[in-house]
C-alpha cells in the first residue's frame, strides 16, 4: 500500500513538472513572437521617419511644388529598391 501511494505521488509530481515545462515553453514562444512584432513595428516606424525626413529635405532642395503624396510614393519606391 505504501509503495502504491509513493508511485501515485511520483506520478503527480511528474505530471506537475511536465505541465510547468510546457507552460514555460509557451511563455517563451509568446515572448519571442512579441519581440519580433515589436521589432517589425520599430522598423516600420523608422522607415516612416526616413520618408518624412526625405520629403522635407527634397522639398527644400527642389523648392518647387510637388505634392507630398507624390514625394512619399517616390521615396517609398526608392527605399523599397535599396532595402532599408
């Protein structure tokens, strides 16, 4: 009877450890996905800031009236081609 109780306790302990490991793996996977999303978000924000600065600089340099949408499109095309 004592051996049976000991076996049951070991099984419960093993199940708890297994569940804890699985939960830890899930938490790590979620954290990695969130970090990747944040990295992509930051990259997109940097690209948008580059576009804004390029529009400002090119408007000053050209000193002619090209609308902002056209500037943005040209600059985004340029960025896509150079891979920023």
